[in-house]
C-alpha cells in the first residue's frame, strides 16, 4: 500500500542506521525521500540507489543541521529538488556518555547543537514550506529521556528537551494541521551501539529485561515512524511513543 504516494519526506541523518531504515520505509510507502547526510556520502548514495532500484524517488543532500543556515538550506534544497515537503523526520543526532565529573563544555555543546538545535532550526524552516493542508514532524528521541541511566546525563537532557519541543510544537502547529510526535527507541542494534563498545554481556542483560526477548532493530523504529507519517495517524499529536519492546528499567 502506497499510503504516502505524492508526498515528500526529508529524513535528517539518514545515511545509516535508524535514519536509513526510516528513509527506506517511507519510500516503500510511496514518498519521495530527501536523504540528508553530514559526512557519509557513500552510504547516502548507496541508500538512494537502493530506493531508486525499487521504483522510488530519492535525492541526497549534505548539511550539518546543527548550523541553522545549513538546516534552512537543506529544507530549501529538498523543495527545490523534489517539488514540495510534507514530512520531516528529525533523526540526526549524536551520543557521548560520561559521568558528571567528566563532563566539560565541549561535551555539552556538541550534543545540544545537533540533538536540540538541529531539530529546532530544521523544523522552523520546514513548517514554512509545508502545504496549506498540513504536514508531519516526527522527532527521534530516546528512552533515556524517561529512564535514568548513569553516565548519560547530557545525552538524556538533550532528548528530554526534544520531548518538550515535541509537545510544545504540537500545540503551536496544530492550527496549521501539522502533527508533531516523537518516537523513543530503547536499545537498538546499530553502528552507534557498536561504537559505544557495548559488549555481549550488556546486550544479554538488556534482552533479559525486554519482554519481547530481543534487542530492537532500525526497522522496528522505522515502522512506527511510517505509521505516524501516514493518514492513519491524523488524530495523534504531541505524543512520545516508546519503541522499546517493553524493556523494564
């Protein structure tokens, strides 16, 4: 079912992992997709080629969305290349963990710049380009915004801020028929998890606390995003939806 036929979606940080899975799923549902990347050009092009080979439309656009001018240029380029914009998925983000004693200014600035400023300024640019019939904003948050995990104070704070932005924007943009929601993944098997050095023992402990008996995959998150982007989610806004397999604290 091509529920998004004729629509255009912009997915930030879409070259790999969760972002790539979201872009592929939205394309499978009929949307033309703008694949944003910051440094991973080869991965972004490979993703676009896969989408096109399956009969979809995709374009690749470089931008560092933590820079407000680049975020605005990204939205303009999406509309210029694909003709319109209906769906924005704020997926680009970074994570770095440290106990409070090891937190310095650079640690704080880098994460807030991409995880908070990025969605804020990209959304600001996007809402002015949505059609009069409305649009969708979907933010990718994290379960750590609600579940305390030692060493994640700055990262958790950025995602808590994103949850707050989701609720406020839903109120502000509702009169324009724009819905704003977020998904909050739990542990997901991605390159980010591997780079964080999470070993098999930790993964097994996570699985033991998850009623559905496994770690999540990028497609688990992408499917929820696709629902929120679809007409079926027209009456849902201001929500942060956990995609965690029911993991217990």
